[in-house]
């Protein structure tokens, strides 16, 4: 009790002797926070509060900053050894080059965005059509009960052996196609197994092989897929074609477009 009484008695003296300091401190506290107690002494010993929304600190130098630094450099130069004109022109040219490159990058990004949107708009005309994609996997469904594709051959061959496999790798059917013309050979599977029964809906792979120079060789197969929709994608991927039952593929990977 004695400690509290002695401190409370000295409190008015402390307030009167430090009134000027308290006023200055109070104004400083008010600049950092809007919360006060109304007591000058308590406000003077109070820690300032940090702002809830700190100001953004942009570390990039802009054109105004460059000219401010250049003006400061000119005002602080030695009058007996002024800055050489060539050096000043070189500094201004360097900054103009950097600023131009930055603006060019922004313009290229904007151009890429516009091109991506334009590409997606053009690709929307493929919705409902079939496209040839570099994949040997196709989808069997009620809407598409068969799978058509193209076999790429390095040279002409009498017979090309075609086998159809399900997702587990089991052979569903095997048949042969004529490869005497060479090049790209059309192939079609009617969606029936080796017993002539329709297969279940799902993904199936078409494998092809033939003899090249007397040796058996696997041949590349591409299949047609139905385009159900188009996605914008990104500037890196471009427009994405969403194929029914297969998934998405980049527009740039499409090999051909079918009439149906």
C-alpha cells in the first residue's frame, strides 16, 4: 500500500514535468495508431502499434527514379571534373534499352493471351468432329461403336497383323490388313470380339506389326477420337481438345481432321 500511495502522489508531478515530452510523444503515437487512452502520461509510455496494412515496397526502379538519380548525380558532381557527355548518353541509352525490353515483354505476354483466345475460338469449330491423334488407344461407346485409325509403315509390306487389346492387355481380336501400298494404311475395328459379340464400353488399344526387311517390327498406330469440347488452356499449351472417353490433347498434336 505504501508503494502504491507514494507512486500515486508523484504521478501529478511526473505529468506536469513531462507535459512537453508527452505532447510530442502523443503526436508520434497518433501517427502510427488511432487508439489512445486520453491520459497523456499513459500515452507517452505506450508502445506504438504497427499498421495493419503495411505499405507495398516496390523494389523496381522506374523511369522517374532513374531521372531522380541522374539529377542527383549531376548536382553532386565535381564542377572541375564534370560527367562526360558520352557517359551520360550511355547511361540514358542503357536505361532506355532496359525499359524498352520490359515493355516488349509485356506486349508479348498480351499478344500470347490474345493468340490463345483466338486459337481456342478457331478450335471450337472442331467440336462434334473426329480428329486423328498420335495414340493407339480409342474409346468404344454407344455413340462410337467402332475405332478407326491409321497405321504408319516405313515401306510396302504384304500383310499387316492387327491385334486389339483391352485395358488389362488381353487380346480381344486379331485380324490382318493389306499393306502393299505402304505409307499410311487405314485400319478399322468394328467393336466385335473374336466370337462376333459386341465388346463392353471402354478403352481399347490397336497394335500393329509387320515384316520389314524380313524382320518383324512394331508399327506406329494413330486413332480417331470424337471432340466433345475445347478448353482455353494456357499460353504454353494453347487450346486443349477434350476427346470423348480419351481425355485432353493439345491442338498442335492433331494429325488430321475427319469429315464425320
